[in-house]
C-alpha cells in the first residue's frame, strides 16, 4: 500500500502547554478559549465558514509517540482495546474535536471548548452539521454510566512513552 502523507494547514493555539492536566474532551473544556491560525495559502478556504456555529477540527497529535493496542482509558480502570477508546497514542495519531466557532478574523478562527495542546498541527476543518453528524439511537459501550465524569477528569501521564 502507498504511504499516506499529510501536511498541516495551520496551527492550533490553546492555554494547555502539555497533555498533563489538559481536559480529555471538548465537553470538559467548557469555556476554554483558543485560536486556530490557518496558513496563508489556505486562507481562501475559510470563505463561508463564518455561517456555522460549530466546526470539526482534525489534527495531528504531535506529542504522541508510539501506541499500544490495549490501553487503560481516562474514564476506566480496565484495559480496553485502543479503537474502543479515544486514547491519544495511536498508529495514526489523529485527533478530532467539535468546537464552537466564535468568529473569524482574517486567517484566525476564535474557538471555545478547546481540549487541544498548544502548537498542535491542524490537518483539516469541516463544518459541523447536526443533520449529518448527530445520531439518535446511540450505544456507548463500556462508557455507559461513565461518560458523565468527563468534566471532572483530566489528562495525566498514562499515555506518555
């Protein structure tokens, strides 16, 4: 199979300088503000994005090194299969966050509920559209009865190599 390569289209800025102590999901980062700096060559692609209240950020987990196929996730004490978690150390360290878009000023997006580490390379931006992205009959597997703890759980060093 052919190698896949991506290049960043921008940089995400946030108050979190390291993973330890950072929120583990946007829902846990309520009110935390940040910005996304889109590189000049991609700025034209921001046209019409200002009409959306939320965006999906796709980014490279640049501080992630290596992976394990069984991990102990933040909201559980049991080792789980990596792909049944949102653990940051993955074979392809790609992260996603759905965040509110407050405004756009030139090449800068002002966002809220930032759970991303300062300096994270941005790979893509997509508009969040509830009719496309929200599902109704949802099962959350092993997270049943645990996901409500997300606002009280912060990153630690368990995924540090």
